[in-house]
C-alpha cells in the first residue's frame, strides 16, 4: 500500500537552533502548547512547555499528553529544540485549506 500526502500538510522542522539570548522571540513560552518528537519514536505528540532553553544548546522540558497519568500528562522530558514545533491551529489549517481550494476552483 502506498500513501501520499499533500505538501501543504507537511510541517517543516527548523533548520537552526534559536539562541534564547539573541532571539528570545523565537523560543516558545512556558505553558505553550507545542508538537514535539516523543523520544525513541518517529511521531510528534502534543506537549506543554515546562522549561524553556536558557542557552543555545539547552533543550526544552516538556509535559507530553498521556491519559494513563491522573493529571493527563507524563512527567517532564527533555527534548532538543529542533524537534519542538508550533502546534497548528485546526481552524487556521481549515481556513488555509479552504482558501487554496477556492483558488483552484475545487468544491469541498
């Protein structure tokens, strides 16, 4: 079986690490909802930022969603910056898809 995916559904990973000292606006805030690569998997899962990197080589500390824990989140795990990305807003994604479809003349 072969799967194909529209390039508009692909979220690129960052090419460089953000330096929290020179570019603090490029760092996700504590409490932000992000997608991050779960350790020893190939899947990105929703997580909450617990601690932000202080220096360029530091990692994020994240709480991953996990229904097997009473609070709904697993204990914090360190994740490299390059594997932490913005969590897409479903409404924004839907409206982008609608705009593209209208431009191409497609019916939904």
